């Protein structure tokens, strides 16, 4: 049985309850540029900005990408970054047991500056914060989680990934790590095949329960 040495967290929908705010932003953009595709903002959940642009804002819409990016940066600078219930208590418990912690997010540095302004103590909760600038390949490729494990000095069988999106869950799986699925963006049933357990928040999570997954 392996020992839990590292807990690796996606950001939106995993650390912060931000998905409803992103649904509002992308809903406005999708209705503006793709009125023929109602509900597109739900289809693109969990995708990186590059993936969204490549699939939905290329060709004739490519010229709109800088405009959308400016709107997104402005929107993110005023968002609320509130922790998912029980997160702070759980991460304190993990760290008290010597578990290393990292954020592994597709968010960029400007977005993280907004996070740091809203939650000044955020950096103190983690041993490493890896952003889109640190990865060569985006989720669902395992590159980001493998880099995080290396950064924290842990092998893949000593890590647990916390994810909510399908691409993120697949990334954790591809890295051969245990995966906890957050049912904040998608239903518990829909993410069950890509995660070892499914939770809606962290109120009942602690070091002992997570260690039992390894």
C-alpha cells in the first residue's frame, strides 16, 4: 500500500466555487457568437481557452479572440473566489500529516493575480502552484500532473488528483494517479467512470479517508 505524499488540485470547481460565474460569462459570449448553439457554455466546461478558441472561435471568428480574452480578463479580475465548503479544513488536515499540496490549473498568471488579491492567504495553502505557463500540453494530457508530482518529489502512486471537468479527470487518470471527482461542474454519475470516488464538497474528507484510496 502506497503512502499519500501529494494532493494535486485543479482550481475552478475544485478549490473555488467559480463555475456558476464562468457559465454566466461564457453564456454571454456563446449567445453573441453562436446563437445557433443554445447551451454551448455547458459543452465547453473544463476546456482550456486555447481549446475553446480552436474549436469554436477559429476561422472567421479568429479576429474576435483578443476581444474575448480582454473581456475574460476583465471579468476574472472582479470575480469572487470563494472556497468550496470544507476545503480549508481538509487541506489543513492533509498538511498536518505531511502531505504536499499543489494547484495544477490551466488558468494563466493574470487570473492568478486576481485570486491572490481576493484570497491573500492562498499561496500559503500550497507547496507549488502550476499554471498554464508551466505546461507544454493541456489536459487531458497527463503532462501537468506528472510535472506537479515531480515538483513535489512524489511518485504517481503517492498522489491523489482532485478534478471536476472531464478533461481534468482524464488527465489524472492518464497520469496513473488516484482521482477524486468533484460533482460541481458535472453530475456524480457522469464522472463516476473517470474517478475513484465522487464528492460534492470536502466536509467529510480527511487524511485517513483519502489514504484509504491508495
